[in-house]
């Protein structure tokens, strides 16, 4: 009975067998077999290499991070601005303000040829100040000349007088009229550096909110005036040209993960692979021949996350940049641009200003690899598809050959009858 049951299943056999004595082997079939084998080998090899290849998938998410801080790494050269005139200030929308930032910031004095000065004037000046302070009486209390005094109530150095003027909101414009500055030879030091440039480099910590990074004649040169020589009158007749032309060697936004050397290495490799290793402002050169000139950069910072194939996550940032330049000699009236009268509502100040905004988008670059199941499925599809097409082609060629042979025999036979 079992034999009869299984015997009945023969009717649904999808793999019918042909007898060995009815199989016909042809040279065309052999050729198609070799071609099919070569195609299968080639496509399977391509599929295997594709299976082993690591690809990068990019997706966009909403950035849900809160309360984070960013690190701004910069390296900028001002060929015609002395280091004592250059101030680095940071402000953001939360109300936090950092004036004349010096922590993790290095200012290098440059000669008019762009070569670093062998010894820094700030160190020389500081050493002389220490010597003068040692010579003064212990009960000495210097005047702040009307400025807001420090906690001790005394301004014993020229720098303290300058800071007192800043606290009062005054411009520090006549160092020769201040006893501390005269004793320290401060004005002479400034005149010695009047033809120098400055390179400023280092790292800044800023809040991850809208903010500004300003490189300008700030600190004791703060004023509502827009003229650099009104801000710093003792530069007016020094015979040198002063303007804020600059070269941006590096300007990037870093995340805390990039302080880890291993993560930083993986992140750099991912950036290089995706072509993100060069920042938009790296190598930018901005020039002007006017002292009263303002450079503005508007940056859109986008949080970026890299995910490696072995599960490592590296957070970083990238940004886009646009630039705007403004001649301050025209005041609020910006002139006529393509027949349209342009006016500026905010009075400017000479310098380079970087205004950055934080995008709410998080860009995720993840390394991925095809699954083994996908590789097996693709391989089976290649083998089955190629063999099926080769079989159909072989059957068509074989049938065509038989038809030609039969038609030839018929023609020969008909000729003999005639």
C-alpha cells in the first residue's frame, strides 16, 4: 500500500529524468557550459568581494543632545596686526561672555616677513614688571586713573590700569599719561612691535548654542568708535599699515570624543574616506588694504556621528561657511548694490568675526557589510539564473540546428525525385 501511495506522487515530480541513451552532447552545449561556468565564477567573485567590502551608510536624525560643549580648534595668522592689539572674545546666546581669552591660546609674534620673533615680548615685559614690583614699597598702591579698580583697590601695573579702563567701559588710548605704563616702558614696547604680525592658535571651549568668536582690537580697546586709529591712537603715525587681513590655516569644531587618540584616529579615517577631512575655512585667505574693514563668517555647525563596523561610536562635527566683508568707512550707509540702496543697522568694528549656529540635525555615517545570508542568496540566484539562461539558449540552438538539418534533407530528397 505504501508503494502505491508513493507511486501516486510521481505525478507531481517537477524534476523529470531523461534516459542516458536519449541525451545528445554537442559542441555548442560544451561551449555554452564553459561560458556559463566563466560567468558564474566572475559574478560569484564580484559578489564575494562585495560581501567583504565595508560600505558607509548615511542617515539623518534629530540631534537630541543637551547641555554639551564644543571645542573650537583654530590657527589664524594676521600679518599686519600686533599681538598686543589682537583680542579673542567669545559670546553666546545664553549670555555667557569670555573676554580676552588666553587659556589654551598661544599668540606668536611675527616679523614683517612672517617669521616668528625669537623671543616673545610679553615674556620680556612680564619679567620687567616683576622687577619693578620688587623695587616698589610693600605698601605701594597705584592709581587706577578713574577706572574700576580690582578687588585690592590698587592698579600697580599698566595691565591692571588697562583692565580697570575696560571695566569702566573706557578706551585705553594714552599709555604715556599713566605712571605704571611709563615705568614699565609699555609704550616703547608697543612701538617696537608696531610693524609685527601675529599668529593665534589653540583651543576654545564654547557652549553648544548660537554664539560668536571675535578676533578684534578688544579688551582695553573697546569703544563705540569704528575707526581703528581712534581705538588705538598711538598707531596713527607709526608709519606702518594695520589691517585685519588674515590667513586661516585651521578652523574646526571638535567633540569631546576626539580627545581620545584612538577615537580621533578612527574619526579621521572615516572623514578621509568620506572626503570630510578638510574643513571649509582651512586655507582661506582674506585680504584688504583698509584698516577699517570687517570680516564676518557665518557658520552652520552640524553634529556628526561615525559608527565603525566593530561597534565604536565617534562623535564629531562638520560645518558649512559663508563669508561677508564690510567697509566700515561708509558707516551705516553700505552704498548701492545693483541699483539697490544698502544700509547696515549695526555699527561694525574692525576684525574677523565668526558667527556660528547649531543645526538640529545629526548626521550618522555607519559602516555596514552585507549579511552572509544575502551573499548565499545572491550566489544561488547567479548560479540558477545563468544555468537557466544557458539551458534555454542551448535548447534553442539545438532545435534550430535540427530544423536546418531536416530542411536540408528534404531539399536533397526532392532533387533526387526530379
